C-alpha cells in the first residue's frame, strides 16, 4: 500500500488535530478547575468525564484508521475528515449558541459559578 506525498501531508495534518482531541483535551480538563473541582455537582462531573472519554476514544480510533486500518488510504482519510468535521462543528455550534444556554468559553471563577 503506497501513500503519495499529498495523502501523507493530509494524514500528518489530521494527526495533529487528532492528537489534540485524543490527548490534549482530556489532559486540559482533568484538573481541579474542571472534572476534579470539589464544587461541581456529581452530574456535571459525570458529563465532563463522559465528554472526555468520547473525545479521547474518537481521537484514538481515528488515529487507528489513519495508521493501522487495512482499508484503502483515501477511504480512511475521508472517514477521519468527516469525524473531525463533526466534532469541530459541534464545538462551533456550542460556541455560537452560548447566549441561549448561558455558556462561556472561560470562567472567571476557576471553573465554577460564583455563589456569592
């Protein structure tokens, strides 16, 4: 199975994106301002861990598709591009809809609402 230079570049760019999804995102949120914050409710922690596991599993599966899957390379690249578009579109939609649910990209109180 030969991969041409263009396919190799696309694969390398996708690996950078997926490395973030599979590794960086979970590491950023596994801290005391997110998942491990003592003031977060049990349900919020449940949803945070669920999200982190979904992102990580999707990222690792996509990396598997790019490197180890026996399918043709273009089929694998197309599937991974669609997966990446779905995840990033959901993030952009969530960002665009913040005013409807009271969300924010960052919290000025260390990850929890100000109860004062």
